[in-house]
C-alpha cells in the first residue's frame, strides 16, 4: 500500500497545490468563469500527472515474461529495461516505459504496449477519436482549434487530418461485419443512390476530368481566368442509402388533393427505419452501387422481401442499378423520385403561363395527378397538345419538349399507381438529405479544395455519425488497432486490451 501511495505522490502534490490556491483569500475574488479557466488548465495537468504516475507504476511492476515469440517463430531471448516512448494523450504528453524484448536481426517487441493497446503513432486513440469527431463537424483548421482548446495537445491541421484519415480506415470493414436487424418478409427494402460534386485538387481528379480540365485550360492566362476556366474542378462523390419500411398504401389524393373535393386527412407514407448511409469520393459509382446492394443483400440474403430502388432518373445511374440487379438475379422495382417529375412539369408550365399566374399551379397539379395515376404517356400527350394549341415557337417550348421527352422515356419507372397501391415510398428525400448533410454542409464549404484521402475520410465519418454507429464502430476500430499493431506481431494469442 505504501508503495502504491508513493507512486502517486507527484499527482497528489499537484492536486494539493490546486486545493491550496483555491482556499487562499485571493481566490475569493475570482468569478465563476475565471475559476473554470483556472481549473481547466490546472486539473488537466493533475490528470496528466495521474496518467504518468500510473504508467510509471506499471513499469515498476512489469516482470519479465517467460517466453516472447514473434509471428515468424523467432524467440526474443534478451531484454532491455527502461525502453521509453512518448504518448500524446488528451491530457498532455506522457512517457511510457517498458521492457523491450530483443533478438539479433529482429525488431524489438514490447508486450506492455499490447496491454496498453498503444497506437502505432505518437497520438493516443483518444486524440484520434476527438480529431475524427471534430473533423466530421467542421474544417480541419476548426477541428485543430477545437482539439487544442479541449486538450492543449498543440497539434496542427495536418496532424488532425492524418488522425481523421486513420480513424476512418476500418469503416468499410465494420459495415461488412455488422449483422443487420431481422425483418419480416413483408417489410420493404428500400435502396437509393445519388451523386454530388466535390471540389478536388488537380492531382486528385479522375483521369477523364483531368484531361477535360487540361484541354479547357490549355491557353491559361497569367493574371486572370480565361472564359470558362474554374479555380477548381469537381470529382463526383457517390452516396447510397438502404433502409427498411413497412408498406403504407396510399392514393393519388394522399399526395396531391383533388381540388374539387373538400380537404381530407391524408394518409402518411412509409417511415424509414434502420437507415444506413454510405458515400465515397474515391470509389466509382459502380462500386458504391455494388456496396449498396451488398448492404441490402445482407438484410435479405434469400431475396424474399420487396426491393424498391428510388433514383433521380440519371441514365448512367439507372444502367448501373439494372446491371447490378441482373448480376445478382434480384427483382427490383425502380421508381423515379416524384419531385424530379414535378420540376419538369413546372418547367413546362412556365412555357404556357406568364410569371406569377396562379393557373400554372392548378395546371401542374392536374398533370401531376395524371402521372401519379399511372398516366405518364397520357400526361405527355396532354402537355404536347397544350403547346400546339398555344402556338409556341420552337425557341419558347424547351421546357415543354423536355417534360414530354422525360415522361415518355422514363415511363417504365413512373408507375406511381402501382407504387402507391403497394405502399412504396415515391420520393428520394433521404438520399437528397444525405447529399446536403454529408457533402454540401461539410465538403462544399467556401474555399475548400480537397485531397482525395481527406475527402474520403470525412465523407465516411459523416455517414458513420449519421447512421448513429460511431460509438460501436470506435470500440470495433480499437480492436482492429490491437490486432494490427500487436496481435499480428506475436505467435501466441494475446488478451485484447479492454
């Protein structure tokens, strides 16, 4: 007991000094905020010293192991006591002293490092977690300020970025290993994908984009941008979501009320649960869509549930989804988001009605109700006839032509009558919201030009936090760190750090 008390003498002394200073008459003049500042600084040092005292006690108590053999079967027969390394923690820097186990021509092993689950770098997993959390919220510079304000670590933006990238390293593997919640066969399985451009530094552009940028900027001026030249070019981030939903049958009147009827209560649509989001700047759209199908198939490996895919209608996206479904022999119901259809109808309405004409609203509602009832071809014919009756010149009917072409070309994916009857969702609000939350609110901040690794890490961390999985992921990530940094170096099985 006496030895244990002596081990913490330094931290006790620091604590007593703080207590003495707070008991002094001068402390009575401090405001509550001044007391907060004083304790934040002084008690951080007390905590750091407690950490150091504990490490020193472990070093004193460490006994030589009977046998230490590496993964290649080489035994470490010699030891060196007092081998030290620095660990930067959330409380400040401490020194870890332990026994090094040595053999000629082999890298030293430190079993005490495994017991502590020491990181491969100087910064602790606690600092890494804080850097990851703050980097997902704001810029790396802001994250750096926040980390330093909370810990006094004195690290820079580049170090914060490196810690965030390392923190995100196991996210894909975590989701591959995650067991989804069970569902009944009647529960809908909903998939959706979308894309959002991210301004990327030139060296991180995809090859085709880089060639296009080089061709456009070939005659670059020295003092200003040439016409059409941009400071940064964008690389597409592809996002995907999978969620479960119980069917909620509805009618056209539940979406857009019949103006001839009195107002009635509308039935709500399907409610998303067990939502999963993913995103990548590094992977292609094809790879992200494959990951979305992987997640969906993990939830329904026998393909017993009804799969609904919500998209915005982009041809390339549709082709990739159909190809992936065919490759896996899965029947999917592909629906185009009704909001995108409404945008085309409004563009057509602006060709037929002057600005501010309230009749345009009723016209759009009428056409939309026709589309919702499964009559996209009928709506296209009606819109084309309205343009002919109005005698619009070719240059004044682009919105009409686009709407008619869209309704006819996408008719196979506009069967909202079937979707409403079966209780499917018909809007891509979740993936649209993800584009705003995961990309626009963080990766599209003013002046940001991203490197590929930083953008990828932040996107994955934001998706992880949006899924509500950060805490469970971090516990899993620490186990992977233990396996990589320690278990993989030894022949025998080690006890993972708690």
